[in-house]
C-alpha cells in the first residue's frame, strides 16, 4: 500500500521530522512505499536524501515527469 505525504507549507526542518518519523514508524512493513510531494524544492529533496534516506538505507526515485515528488521504498525496485 502506497502512502502519500504532502510537504507543502512546512518548513524544511518540520518536513524532515515528518518524513523521518513516518519512515521509522513504518519500517517494520515489508512493502513500504511512500509518495512524497516536495514541490519545486531541490534543496529539501537534497536534505531528505542526505539526512534521512542515506542514513537509514532507503531507496528513492525522483521521476523526470514530475521533479516535485519522490518515491521512497525500503526495497530496490526503482
């Protein structure tokens, strides 16, 4: 089941907290998929990648057709 988080209107720090909290609280699931809406913010995406995803070994994908979103999973499907 894919979950979605929209980070529009949040400060970068609050967005990072919300994303990390969701991922850690759902890390027990074998089929974790998260659709993350970041909007046009490469800086926020970079912070999410460097501070959370790399640290906890999550896989991510930013689609070419919509650079304002990220797909995050705990498997190597992307």
